[in-house]
């Protein structure tokens, strides 16, 4: 079979395939990087890849040839934790935030998450769609080809469904693939402060509707002191599982609530945040398939402690990295910046970071058989970076290194 497109003269081809660990490597440095690489694409899939000369059998007279000019090529980046669909923004709280006004004081004035809930409730479906599309265009320009998107700013049956409908439409109206998560249990709205059980029931009552309409693939809960207890979270997760939803959790973000241990017990795909994870939590994740999804942009934005990534990785935990894009604690679409913060603040190494935003991110959303690495039969999602090596992408921070982005074998962004 001949190729439709061949990208050649790749300086470093980060295939992302897992290899046997070498002496001195961490549990996450076992990814393949080829020098002078090439990729051959047929339709929307990768048909071949390698190093050195492109085999002549792959080329036909209609094959398009693209010279990568010695640049780095990686699998398409995956942002596996975002709150993409929401109304409004919260820059009006920024001065209070940097002056140290407590979040509870901001919340008391109607700010914080309550402000975003109000704006999301007031926005039409089309307004939410247009806002999300603009965000996704920025993400695409930064090399992101797949995004997980949560509801959770409705805290109301109708609005939660509205957010999920936007996720559904986004999968048909722009290039980035959207993985939809129902997170009605993001907070307890004011009107249910004295009747938490009724609110939980109201959110769980949406599960049969979501299943019937196929509006979400995952279910998430903010398991945290002052939000939902571990017991409440476990109850909701078990109910969601009955309806076929896969599980992920906002865990151990501010205080340790044994969210990591709960993620292991219920065989979740990911446990996210983990700034307050315990040694027992790390041990639990080591012996599980749960991906520790870290969000250092949130720590950076809030001036809070970072998750102990180095300790996790050195103890055999598999880590992913995401933006946590949201209007409050991390209003950035820039996954490249998150990668750079991970290097500078989490002390993660270049190969670890690349694995965290590709193969491990794919695992955290159940897509590792289709995306996350350059392998035969996988989707032809890849990024050409204007850099000669992966270290440069992390070393030169605060700029966009993307040169070209391909999704399903098609060029969807060019610098």
C-alpha cells in the first residue's frame, strides 16, 4: 500500500511507544525517540514510521511529501482535564486574588464559582458553543488535538444538559476531538446548601438521560472538604457506573480525603489534582492502572503547593499533565506552558513530560488504542514543532513552538 502523505527529515520523531526501561531511567522515560525520522499516512491513519531513508515502496506519484526540515514531531497533544464549556470570565476578581482576599470572601459576594454558574445559566447554547470554539482554536494552535471537557457550571439539570449538548456539537463543528464528562457534582449550589441529599439525587437523576442521549463518556466528582465527602462521592460513582459511565475524580486537591485510594478501589481512569496526596495514596496508585493527572497551572495561578510529581514518578506512578482550563483557578489554554511549568516546578524530565501529554493522557481518557503515540493503525494526529530537540520546547518557555498541526491526517493549523 502506498502513502497519501509522507513527512520526512524529522530531526526527532517522538513516537511515544513504550520501550524497556534502561538503567537510570524513571518509570516514565521509556518512550521511543527516533533521529532522522519519517511518518507515512494513509487516509486518517498512520501506516508506517521509522528512521533514515523513506522506503520507496511507500511512495506513489500522488503521494504528498512534506519536509519537516529537521524539526521535532510528536503525537498530537492531549489536554485530558478541562472545564471548557462555561459562560463569562472572572478577571473582575483578579485584583482581590493577587491581594490575598480569601476565596470564601469572594464567594460571599457572589463571585468565585457562583459567578461562573450564573453566567453559564444565563448564556444560550449557541453562546456557549461560540465561546468554546474560540478557546479550542487557541488550543489547536498550541498543538492540542484531543480535549476532555466537563460540565459542572450549571448545577441545575437543564444547564448541565446544555453544557453536555455543547460538547456533543463541538465534536461535529470543529477539528479537536472532545471527550465529554458529566460533572454535575462540582459544587453544592446555594439553593441546596441545607438539602445536599436532594441536590445529589437531582444530579443522579440525570444519568439515565445522559446514557440514552450518549451525552457523556465519563463521570467526575469534586471530592474535597466542604464540597463532597468521600462517602458521598463513592455513592455517586457507584450509581454512575451502573449507567456505563467511566470514572475520574477531582482528588486530594486542598486536603487529603483519600481520593487517590478511592480511585484505585473503583478502578477509575484518573485521579486529578493530587497536591495533597498522602504516601498511602501514592502507594495505591503505584499498584493500579489509575493515571495521576496533575494540573500545575492551577498551583501556579493560585500560588499553592505543587503536586509531588517527582515522588510519584520515582515510586512508579504513571502521570499525565493537563491545563485544568477554567475561568477561575487556571484561565489558560496553553498546554505548552503547563509542560514548561512541569519541568521547572515539578522537576519532571523531558521524556516524562512528553509521555504525560500524549500516551498517559490518552490512557486517562480511554483512548490509548487510537491516539497518544505514533504507531501503525493509530490516528494520524501529530504536531511539528519549530525546534530541533524536545529540550528546547521546555527550555524556551512562554512562547508557542507549534509549526504545524495534523488531525486525522489533515493539516488543521499552520503557523
